[in-house]
């Protein structure tokens, strides 16, 4: 049987009407979820900027490598369970407590096993005790993180987006406040890791307080672990496959070129990830609705419109980064990170397929096609690692950034053919031709003016980005009325 036809065993029985509260608008959810990611990534980026300047490229590169390794453990332990919880609780809200307990408990077991094995392997290949202590300390953050992510999955399904935002604010304040205090006190890398652990612990405490309810529903019993493992294995492996090719470039740069280069590349790469707040807010607020409703022509049209928004926002990001990267790096990082601007400009072009992939992956998840993620992510992983191993030794971080674009395009090509049967047409973003023409004209004209005149760089950049944003609204690609209503509902 084709993987695209395999239905999730958590799916509702045929003929059963899914149950989910649809009263909150998607517009309101988009704003609140995007705001939560903006808060999370904003505090994270601010913390990383201070850490980068305080630690220097070499020590910061070591932190970036540890962070990447811990992220792989987080993905393999079940980071995808958050998406699963959102989908299943949206269909059956009364199951939220049982699912939360089952999946969080299973993730704890995975973490205990994987962390122990990882530290043993690192010790066996010659890593020293101080490095193992730092790695083990950072690994402990994964347990409270599991609690936070499981709770966030439930909160998203129940449309409690305000609570979701509060969790991110709590973690962000602790991370930035305590981190700055410890760095300025001279605690160095160990202070950074203690900050990570404290922020995660505070977030988990708040998550447990927000979780509704705190006991299983009457008559609900835990499912056998073997059954839970069998049902969830796709959500263990497809996130780690994606994050392997997302994280290995930093590790390969460290080993093949040097930790200093890894530190220079890590900052723009984290900024690249921060741009995902836009597709995250739009598509995550739509996940529960796409999962719960029948798939009809109106839903297909709505999905094309969502892709149109994602495409318009992605090319806006490309324009913004191209004209502001040099100034931003000079202002926030200083001369030692000069090459980070070039890496950021290259990575910006990967945002276009990345945004569209986020939209298409959300639709596949909503329609119980998660097993195809294993296949497409495996193809991307092999292609990404092969290209990085061949090109990084010769072209350094420029190769890593270019391979990121190639990998996103490869994923996009696969997603197009997977989505086409669901849409019964090619998944073109709505108004993509108008958006592309406007972008090409504005980008070309601004680049020409900057190269041939003495117009102040900041003034030209602001004018270019502002004018393109006005064009998107004027052409109704990003309708001004809907944006206004969206913010009014979110704040009302």
C-alpha cells in the first residue's frame, strides 16, 4: 500500500463527526501564534547575540555544536508529538489528558535511554569529562521541554492561544534575564547552559499549571506502550530526519573548517529559522480546522490562498534581508562576524521554498499523510549530507548556505507531487505571478540604484521594503482589510 494512502491509527472512525471548537477565528489564532513565536525567537536571538559577543566565535561555536546535538535528541525523542496532540485533541477534546500522559511518559523514557547512550558513546570516543558534564547539563533541559511541548499541543487544539503565548513569554524572560546576568558575571559557557536549564524548568512549571484537566477522563485507561510506540513512530523519525539535515551543516562546519566558522554561520542560521514565525502562525492556527473538517472545494481554494500569503511573505523576507543584513550584522555583532551578512543573504533565498513547504506539510499532516514525511525527509537528508561533505571543505559556510537552498527546493518538488492529488491541481500560490513580477521590478530597481548612486543605504533600504509592502497590499495579495480585522480580533 502506498504511504500516501496510509491513514493514521489515531484517526476518527469513518462517519464520526470530528469535534473541535471553531469559534475563535483563524485570523486571531494566526496573530497570537505568530506572536508567541516572535517572542520565543526574539528572546532567543537577543540572548544569542549577547552570548556570541561575550563568548567570542570559538566558544560560541562550541555552544552552537552542543545545541545542535541536543536538538537532534529532542527531535528523535518525539518533538513531533506536539503536532500529533494538536490533531487528535482537536478531533476528540475529552481524550486530551490521556494522550498527554501517554505521549509525555513515552517521551521521558526515550530521553532517558538516548541521553545515557549518547554520553556513553561520547565517553568511548574520547570526549573529556568537562565536555560531557556540559553536554549532560544541557540534555537535562529536554525533560521540561517535553512537558512544555505536550502542553502546547493540547493548548493549540483547544484554541487557547493566549496561554500558548504566556508560556513563551515566561521562558523568554528567564532565558534573557538570567542569561545576561550570568554572562556579565563571567560564568561563560557553563552560565549559558545553566540559563537554558532554568528557563526550561520555569516553562514546564507554568505548563503544568495551565494543563486542563489534571486527571484522566472517567473510564479512560492508559494504552499499552507497545501500541503507543507503533502508532507514533512516524512522529519520532520524520522530525529527526528533517533536523539532521537542518543541524548537520553547523556540526560539519565545526569539524571540517573550524569552530570559528561554525560560530559565524550559526547566527544567520538561527535568524533563518526565526523567519518561520510567519508560516507557523498561519498554518498552525489552521491545523485543527484542516484536520476536523471535510475536505471539499472551498477548503482547496482556501489552501491556495494560504499558499499565496506564504509566498508573498517569503519574497518580502528576501528583500528585507538583502538590504538590511550588512547593517544588522555590523550593529549587533560587530566586525568579527562580518561574513555572517553574506551567509544571511544566501540563506534568505531558502525562505521561499521553506514557507511553501511548511504550508504543504501542514496539509499532509492534517489529512493523515504523515508517513510520507519519512520518505521525503530521507531523500533530503541523503542529498543534504552528501552535498555538504563534498562542498564545505572547499567553499566553507557559503556551501552550507547554498546546500540549504538546494535541500528546500528538493523537498518542495516532492511535496508538489504529493499535494496534487489532494488539490486535484498543481499547488500554485494564489497571485504568485503578480507577486513575482512586483518583487523582480522592485529588487532590480533598488539594486541598480544602490550600485550607481550615492543614496544613503538605510534610506534606500527602508524605501524599498516599504514600497514593496505597499504593493502587496495594493494588489490585494495581502489584503489590507483582512489584516486590520485580524489584529482587531486578536486584540479585542
